[in-house]
C-alpha cells in the first residue's frame, strides 16, 4: 500500500511541475493566445462546479455550430491554416 501512495505522490508532484512549466511558457505567448488559454482554463474550472452556464448569445452560437456540423459544413483547410497562423501553431 505504501508503494502505491509513493507512486501516486510522485505523479502528483510531476503534474504540478508540468503545469508550472506550461504556465511559465504561456507567459511568453502572444496576448491573444494567452486570452484563449485563460478562457479554456476558466471553462475547465467551471466544469468542476457543475454545468456551465452560457449567455443567450453563446447558446445561439453553440446551436448554430451544431447545425453547421450536422449539415457537414466545416472550416476549409485555408480557414484552419489562418486560425493556426493567428494562434501561432
């Protein structure tokens, strides 16, 4: 039993170190990419608290995106390339 706890503890410490390293690197990213990262982290944090509440505009955008996907309407390769270029990927 002690051996399992030691392994779990080691993994936990490594995870904290990995997160700290990513945060350090994120501070050097362009402002727009930092905003996106912050938004994603806020959404992840909110999931721990229960359902995510969205505004009427956000719900409308989600529904429209789902409808587009159901119709098979996806971003073109050019649109995706522009998105990746904008966010530095």
